């Protein structure tokens, strides 16, 4: 009985001590991703602006006659990009910074003031709001709006 146990232990040790190399690439990448990063507020806002621009770059508005306007080619960004018309902006019923951003965008559309893409920090620094004007036939009719997680943005900064 002792010989059988001894043979099993030796066999186990021989198989455990083989010269097979272990691929540590995934573990190293995971450790690098979890490494503490020091990023400035400007870097976070700039990265959020770049991500938002990439997400909305290929989108276009179509006129659905009686149904109003909708986004064309939204499959790649479905669930992330929201299109808000002027009436959606005017009827937005909430308080806080998001309301202020939407109210300013509605004011700009009503008064034909040109807007640019922008990022606002919301909800205690955990959420960023990306907005970009949406045009139909060279006239601004609304905005694209995207909520971006600060954590995802920081992790995406190299």
C-alpha cells in the first residue's frame, strides 16, 4: 500500500514539474488594466469627447414623414446613442445639470446658434454626458446624447 502511494506521489510530482511553459500574456494584460492610473480631468474629458465623436461619426438622420426624424445606421451604437429632437429637449422634465445642458441646446436650436460637441460631468463624477448637434439637410434639428461611464473612460486611457 505504501508503495502504491509513493508511486502516485512521484507520478504527480513528475507531471507537476514538467517543463511546459505557461502563457502569462492574459494575466499580464489584466494586471496592467488594473494598475492604478493618474489621469487629469482634461484627459478624461478629451477621451470622452473622442469616444463620443467616434460613436456618432457615421450616424445620419432620416425624415420619416409623419413619424418625425430618426437615426439611420444605429445598429453599431444601439442602446448608447439617443437622438433628441427640439421638442424632446423642450419637454425634458428633470432638474440638474442634464436639464441645463438640454435647455441650452434647445435655446441654441431655437435661436439658430451653432453648437459643437461637448462633454459635461454629471452625478458626482461617475457619469459624463456627451452631446453633439444632429443635422438634417444642413439644419440642426436636435442632438445626439450619450451617457459615458467615467470608469470605462479612465480604463480606456493608455
